[in-house]
C-alpha cells in the first residue's frame, strides 16, 4: 500500500488561498451544476417531436434504447481531421467507441466536431493570429455539440495546443456530465532532438539551406500522433493524466498500440458506468481547486509549456476557480524539476514514457507530499490510482499494475527526492515593464540575468532580418511588441529561438521581452513573455526606445527598464504599426481582439470583467470597410 505523506505546506497554503479567493464564483458554478442535474435524465423532458429528431439518424435498436430512460447516451466531441498528425488517429475512434458503448447497454454518437489547427504549420504565418482565439472557438463548438441536451456523459477526442483547453472549458459548461478525455498518443521518435536543433541553428546562420532543413524537419515529424517534443500538446496530455481526466497512464501510449484501443473502450464504459450509478458526478466536480493545483504542480515538475500560464488559468476560470500567476510562482519555488525533455533536454515524451511516465511522476510527487491525493478522478476517488500503469494480459484484457519505484532512465525522469533542479523553473516577473512570466528550466544559471540595451521590433520577421544583417551581434535585449491578445491574437514567436540561441552561443548576453507567446519552444535564452499590460493598451513596453537598458533578472523576478520613472511616464506610447487585420480569416476575429482579457487572466473572452481590460485600439467590425 502506498504511503501517505503530509501535504507540503506551500501546496496547502496556495490551495487554501485559491479556495478563499474563488468561493463566490465556485459556489455559483456548483449551483449551476446542481440545477442541471436536478432535471434528471435530460431526454426524458423532451417533447416527442424533439426526441424524434434526436434519434432519427439511429438504427432501430439505438432508437429503441434512447426512446426509453435506461440507456446512457454518450456524446462524442471530436477534433478529428486527417491533415494534422495528432488528430488523424481519431478517424476510427467513433466506431470503436460505439461498439464499446453497445457492450454495456449504452449508445454513443458523434455529437459534433471542433476545429483543430496546428501551430507548427502556422508558425510565422498570418494564420497563427487565429491560434489563441481558436481555443475559445473550440469551447463554444463543444458547447454547441452538447447543447441538444440529450446526453448523459461525454467523451472528448482532442490532443493539441488549444484543443484540449478549449474542450475542457466547453465541457465544464456542462459540468454535470461525466466526461473523459481520450488521447491519441505520440508518433514514434524521429530525428534525435539534439540533431534537429543543430540543423535549425545552422539554417539560422545560413550554413545549411532549405533542402537540408526540410529533410531534418520531415525526419522529426513523420507519422500519425503528436509531435514528440514536450510542448503544449504533450503538456496537455500530461495534465489530463494528473488531473484525473484520462484513465490512469493513458497519455503517451502510441496510436498503433493495442493498449490504446483498450483504453479508449475502457474510457467509454467508465463514463457510462458513472452516468448509470446512484451517485453520478461530472467533470465540474472533478475539476476543483485541488485538481487545478495538481495540474499546476505537474506542469512545473516537468518544465511544461508556458502556454499553460494562460490555458490553465482559463480552464480553472471555466470551473469558477481563480488561479493566478503568483500561485504558479509560489508553487514553482518548491516543486522540484523531475524531467529533462526537449526543449529543456534532448529526450522526448516516448523516452519519458519508457522511463516510467506519468504513473512514476504521480507516485514520486505523491510520496513527496506535492500532490493532493484526496481528489475525485475519472477512475474514482483518490489520485493513488494514477500511480498505476496500464497493460494488456495474454487474453487482451486491460490491467493496471503499480508503476516501478525506480525510474527507467535517470537522465530523463528522476524522483522528487533527487531532481534535476530544486524548483519548477517558472518565474513571474514584475517591474517597471509590467507583469510577465519566464521559463528557466532550460536556461543556464549564468544566463539568467541579462542587463543590456534594447532593440525594439513590432514583428518577428524584422528581428530575423536584423539578425541576418548581423545588427544584433552584441549584448542585447530583443523587444517584440504588438504581439499581445488584443493586438493580433498573441501568436507564438517560435521562429526567434534558433537565431537568439545563435547569438547566445556567439558569447553575447541575450534576452527576449515580448507581449507575445513562446510556448514549449522557450529554450536556453531567457524570454520574458506574455508581458501585461500589452503594448496596444499603452503598457510600458510601448514606451521603450532603442538603446534603453532593460534588466531581466530571473532569480529575483525583476523586469525593469533602467530609465527614470518620470521620463518613462512622460513618453508617448509608440504608435502601433498595425499589422493586417484582414486576410486568412483575421477579419472574423475582430470581436475577439476587441474583447479579450489580459494574459494574466487567461486571455479569454468569456466573462472577462470590464475592469480587467483596458480599451484596445479600434478594431473594424466584420464586414466593415478596412
């Protein structure tokens, strides 16, 4: 039997203040769930014509089952498309889910689909300006799929960056429904990450051309499944495991492993079982303050994607829970770094899984008192279930065994008692430039303090052009503004990573400051990202001028421009250069740019209090003259 360790004081204290801070909105949210459940099985209240429409596409047996009150009706919400590797495996899932549901007397149907765009395809392209907002579109599409009010449970089929957070938010709007997230798994490992990174740096320096770079990229991303580096997609999957929204250990089973199909069938039958029980519980009761903290701890213990400083905040808000960057910062200072995964190391998620994966991670964090054990999960009460590893016996039946107590590869995964670093590698920055976050798990200690003159840009293309002209060959803080949610949808700036890394390797002190995002691509160069207030809201970043000296100190959490405060305040914010707001669908998202909340509140458009948003620059409405 697993030993029980007292909860770490900081984890306890952070949780308690989240509970206190969130009490009014969480109470209102739970009352909403209770009201929804009080109506009983939803299709029983439908009129005959309504129900007839709801079952018209069914076969005779399904129609008969759903016309009564006994069979559980399971909604499948899917992000399937066959363009993107991570979501292509979902093509056959509905067929398998329907069969598994039939075996337990339930009926499963595809209730709706959600969009799934790939940040890897849209990096540096206009479509990237739709990326963050796609999360809220996905939440709304999930709600539409469930809005027919005929379902007793739900399965969410999604993997990547904005898809999982959007589905979580949408599912939480129907939080009385038992809900499982069903992963698809990672592709096989391709070109080793160290080799891929070396080719990218060589391409940035101009020593290899497009042919060599494309060959390296294709060798890295080469088959169905998620990309194997530890970016936002795989951070999502790890969080769904540790937050109890997957079945235990489901995250990183490959798409073609028979175990993957068995786990999908088991998830289907589990939500049907919960729905039919005398005490059903929904995703809104699973995702409580303790589970949100568990997600934060897992993110920090693995050096996960900085996108979750936005996404986890937004997901929590959808459950009536207010998580702040300061909560993450306080947790980060006591959560040990237990993994070394690319871009913080060279290993990928397949190596992590082989070394023990999430079951080992959950076990070591529980043993250290860093996770709440007493939580409700998809598998039942208690997180101890999630330190178990799934496998198939000789008859093909799904089993779980305790995860090994020793990591299979100490270069990839370590126990909390002997970590790679004593802290989680995330810092919240404050100072005269505002509020920001920085991920330092891959930043060497000697590079964590940078004080240098700034060079100011308004897009990453201009940075790359200056780099190619050798204008940045000096100690420099590269500032890229007009990249926040209200400016242009807060695109990721991955393309900067190789060039800035080259500058650092040339011996210069280099840092990045931006109101944009970097995601899982944050690497060896310290990057103060998500700067709030953003530049188009008149934030201090808009008052920077070339040559101003900025100090970024990852150890003290300092982000300051070393200019007299009165002088800085007297400066007029730089006029926004105004990227295009039309083309590639961007005109459809003007209403979102005009109403989105700040990054430190989750950068979402749902229920953002007016006091949280400074009026952005005017954005033309859809259909108006540009």
